[in-house]
């Protein structure tokens, strides 16, 4: 049964006007001169369902939004999408009765909004599958989207005379073939999942094989010993290490027994060292005390000297009465001087008792007694310092003697054992390093075995997955006859349309699912003329629609949009006759299956045959696609198929 997809109308909104184009009947022909917007109208249908449409400058510059009333599966929806603004990557789904928003969807997945493709495929009840692919030798996947399925719906003017459903696009090829298989139920989710698993297993197997070769090459380049040789050498090294550690332990035990006898002597040596340290500290303390006493003696002597100088000055100068300054020789008699102040320095003049010789003599006797006491104490501290300086000499001599005695006792017993212990320790360390080196090589061999096990496991998984996919595909193999049946229908369609008089047979390639005419592939037919190739392309699309309508288990979309079915055809009688045959076939399809299919056709001229089955949308330079925007005339035209 064909997948139901039908457009009822398309509304184009500009800043100043709005126009609705209706597709009421089973077939609608959009006609008009070149550049009036026929292809752009079809491109806006693609745009509103989330496709990457090619839009002319007039559409990009003036159209604000488009709104399409569409039937998707059993749902009646209105889809609205803006043009060339910040929200043009979103599509609003509206209620057809109230035009209120039911939801907003993202054109591309990966954002905060749900993807439009998933919503439309689910509404259409078409499988949302992920197909296996490869990129740069790595297994990857690609999601089938509604816009991919739309490639089977919309035959664009720019490629209708050179490719079939984008078959020249190598990136799209896996999606095109997967969609054909899903439409004809030649595959299902289980087969696709197994194919994805096989792609991942192939990549894992390639990586493991490369890793295996890398490790094997490393082992071959670094060491030629086999795994058995390494195992034997490791056992020998461990035995040697055990013996070396036993000898080392024996030497250490013997050294401990020998050194126990020297414990008392070592204890006396430690005590002598401590005594020497204490004696040195006592000397330092005595030296500091002597220095302090000497400073006191020096201070008392300085006080005595100062007292003598002061007494001498008083004795010599007190009889004199100065009338002039002794420095500058100016007279002092005219100078106002307070009473009891010196006429020279203007300081308070001391009383006579302050300069009494008896008082000065008393002070001198007191300072002399202090000097005698300080000198006596200094002499006593010097005796203490001399006594303290003798103790370090005695303790240093004792320490030196004990050390010589200890060295004499240990020279012949301990030192040789220390050398032996050092040699045994170095031997043990060398053996441990050798064991580590051999262990690393053994680990590398273990890694080789682990990789071999992984390779076997991956191959076993691949074998099981291959067998399961083969079994599942065998269940679907009977449906391959549908491709042969489609080929016969396509041959009948070619016989009716007669693209060229020399064509004898036509079929569908069972592996690529592309048309083959007289055993010649589609791309090789282009040398025969664009009009012929366009007719063959139209025949292929019509065959798919008729087959989907007549076979309940085939899920071909019921909608077919064809832009310029007479492209590259001339005006001679043969070309005109071919165009009439194409439209006759259009008429037959919609008359027989009016409720099950829809055709939307863009052409420069109206339908060449009269029929009530064909609705009309006529565009012109006076009434172009974009409402409210005057067309500049035939000399200023932009065709959508020529836009980048």
C-alpha cells in the first residue's frame, strides 16, 4: 500500500500580501513562462517539510513564510516555516482548523527541539532506521530522514535529465538503496541492525589485526627468543635470585653477630663524643662571661678618667672671671645674664659645694674600689675559662683513642662483610632487573595470545551475525521477485511512453534498483538526448507510484512532484508526441487511482491534452509566485534550478 502523502494548499506570505495555491484534484499542473516561479513553488513545498530548497532571490528577499496544508498518513496538518530569518531552521505544526500551534520542531537534529523528520516519519508510519556506512575506513551509521524519502517524491528540474533519485551522489547512494529496500520490504530493522554489527565487527577485526602485527613485529625486532625459551630463562633467573637473597641474608646475620661484641665500645665512644660537645659549650659560656667582666672593668676605668679630667678643668678655670668670649673674643659685660648662670654658656652655675674637692676625692675612692672588685672577678673568670679550655682537649683525646680502638677491632671483621653484602645486593638487583625484562617480553607474548583470542571471538561473532543476516535475508529473498515485477511494469511503461523508437526493452537493475534500457545504464543514456532521458526518468517514477498503489505491501509514497517532465524536448512532432504520451499516462494514473495518488507538475505550458483530472495553477509576469511583488519582466528572470 502506498504511503499516503498529499498537499492540499501552499500559502506564501510577504510583507504586503498573501497568496494561497491549492492542489484540490489528484493532479495539478503549475504552468507559466520561464522565471515566473513554477520551480520556486515546488521548492517551497520541499522547504516547508524541512528540505534544503533552492530559492531564488525574489523568494529569499520578499517571502516571509510559507504554510502548507498537508495530509501525512492519517493525519491532517498545517506546516509553517519562515524564509531566510532566525527561525527558518524550525517548522511549526499547526492545527488545520484553528491554525494554533501544536508543536515546534527542528529541521536538523541535535538541538533542544525534537527533529521534524522523526515526527513526520512517525506520522507517516514509515520505518525510522539507521543504516550502516563507512567513512575513512571506519564503521559509522546514517539516519534515514524524511527529506531522504522526499527524494523519491520530488523530481527536480535541474537533474531530471541526468540522474535518478540522486543516484550520482555517492554519499546519498546508501540511503537511496536502503530506502528502496524498506519501501519494498527487501530488508527490515533486524537485517539493518545485523549489517551495522557486521560493519563494527569488521572495523574491530581490522584494528586487532593491525595490533597483532605491531606486537609481533616488536617482538621480532627486540628479541629473537621464543616464548618457551623465555619461560626457561625466567625459571633459572628466579632460582639464582633465591640463592643470592639467601646468601645476602646469611651475610647480614653474621654481621649482626660480629657487631654485637662492639656494642660496649661504641657506647663509650658515644659518651665521649657527648662529653666533648658539652666541654665545647662550657668554653663558649666562659668566654662570654669573661668578655662581660672585661667590659665592666673598662667602663669603671673610663669613669675614673672622666672624673680626673673634670676635676682638673674646675681647678684650672674656676679662678678666672671671663669678660670676653674665649672663642670669638667678644665682650660679655654688655650681655644680659640671669643670676646664678654662667656668663659664657648661659647655663646654671653650679654651687660651690658641687665642685668641692672633697666630694670629688670621695667619688674617686668609690670608683677605685669598684675597679678593684671588677678586676678580681675578671681574674677569677679567667681561671674558670682556662680550666674549661683544658676539658675539650681531654675529651677529644679520649674520643680519638676510642675510635682508633673501634676501627682496629672492625677492620678485619666488619669491612669485608660490608663489601660482600654490597656485592650480594648488586647481584640480587641485577637478577631482578633481568627478571623484569624477561617478564615484560612474556607479557608481550601474553598480549599476542590475548589479541589472537580477541580475533577468534570477533570472527566467531561475525560468523554468527553473517549467518543470522543470511537467514533473515533468506526469509526476505522471496520478495526480490517484486523487483522483477517492477521491471516488467517499467518495461510496459517505457513501451507506452516510447522515449525513443529504437528502445527495445527496459528493466530495473536488481542490485542498484535503477532503470536499465536496452542493457544500458541510465548515465550512459544521456548521450542519446536530454528529452529521452527525462522521459525514462518520468517512466521510472510513474512505475514506482503505480506499483505502490497496486501492491499493498509496498510502501512507495503516493505523492509525485515532477518539475519539467518535457525538459530538453524540442518542438518537433516527435518531441510533442512524447510529451502528449507522458501526460496521457499522468491522466490514466490519476483517473484510475484518483484517491490514492497525487501528481504536482510544473511545466512551461499547460497540459497538452484536455482532462478534468488536471487542476491548474497558472503563473505569469503579471501574477508571479511572490504576491505583492511586481515581476521585472522576461528579461529579468531567475530560475530556481539555476541557483546555487
